[in-house]
C-alpha cells in the first residue's frame, strides 16, 4: 500500500511564505512525476506545479515566479516553497505522484493540507 502524506499547511498573512512537504511511503519501485494541486471552495482542482524525476518543472500560471517545486528522490519527498502568498492562494493543497509498484504504474494522491492566506 502506497501513501502520500502532506504537511506544512497553515494560516499565513498576505505576502508571507509557507513550505509544504510530501513524503511517499510503501513498496515503491520508482517515483515518476510528482506534483502539487490545489482546490479552493467552490472551484475545481487546479495544477500548481509538477516536477519530473530529473528535476524538470512546470507551473500553473497563477503561481509562476512565486512558488518553487523541488524533490528529494532518495527520501521520496517533494516540496513546494510558496512565497508572496495571496488570499487567492487559499485552498486545500494536494500532493500527487505517479508511482511504479509491483505490477503497475499508478497515480496516487495525498489527503491534502489546508493553506489559508488572510490578514
């Protein structure tokens, strides 16, 4: 059984920073693309950022220049550094990873961590 667990969410004032972490556990052969998505109340889940196994990155337009995604392959972790946070960044942030396990390659999701940007 593979699990993704996020941490690092919380309440922050506009202009502040947060760093989210995601760790994968279980019987894992390989972790391919890792990503972060978010969902605000009443809105669809949207892409925040993805990072490939060699470090190639992709960002949603709303966060370009403010957020940075990274990963630590030996530790099976990904990180999302969020700077200059805005109220519209509020939402539940989900970690996602495409993982090879015995017999298949599947996308997994974490349970989400709440980020609230408010004064």
